[in-house]
C-alpha cells in the first residue's frame, strides 16, 4: 500500500492501484477506530449509541472482515 502511494507521488501509479490502496487504508482506519472506541470508559454505553447514530447518518464503521464473519457465504473456518 505504501509503495502505491510513493508511486502516486512519482506519477507512475494507475487508478486501479490507487483505488485498492485507498480501500486498504480505509479498512485500517476502521480497525483502529473500532479498537480505540472499545478502550474508552463507558464503552458498553457509548458503542451502541455511536453505532446507531452512524447507521442513521449512513456511515459505515464496521470493517469488512467483521462483516464477513456474519455472512453465511464468507464464513471463516
């Protein structure tokens, strides 16, 4: 991912590579954000509130790997 950003600065990265790197960065930031939210005090109270507000505003906070665990087709074994 970092190689793609370096290539982007140099001007040699394709649009497909940049889109893939951006989606990977987005997933990393979702994982970090979820981890930070879990450590906060009163997280059992604040997490449901944050997730309900995010759902109302159409903001996706849940990483794709966690969503795959709930799908029958993408079950990890």
